[in-house]
C-alpha cells in the first residue's frame, strides 16, 4: 500500500509535532510541508525511536504521547517511498 503524505503523514505530524514544528507558533525545524518532512524524515525517525529519557527524544519532554510502533512503521514506509522518488 502506498503511504500518502496528505492522508497518512500529515495527521501524525499534526497530532505529535504541533505546535513546536508548525509555524507560526512553532520555532523549531518546521515540519509543515512535504519537502521539509522529506528532508528531515531520517532525523524524525531517529528521535521518535530514542529512549523516552533521552534529551533528544521526540515529542520533546513527553509533552505529547510517544508515537506507537504502528505510527513509526507508517513513517518508515513513507520514507522508503519518498526516497525512491
């Protein structure tokens, strides 16, 4: 199954990465466009998989629930698709 940026990825980011990574409220690396997410997907995946006690774990300081394994899998599948384009 193809993973859609609009229908599969955007809802994950909106649920887990707002407001910090969504301008104008967010001041961190913006993740509010296809190109921004494609550029940063490797780093996103590294950070959501870190131990929750790691300072670089995202969502930052557990302000939002950690991503489930199934959501991380969706991001990984999208990364493979996006990098093959």
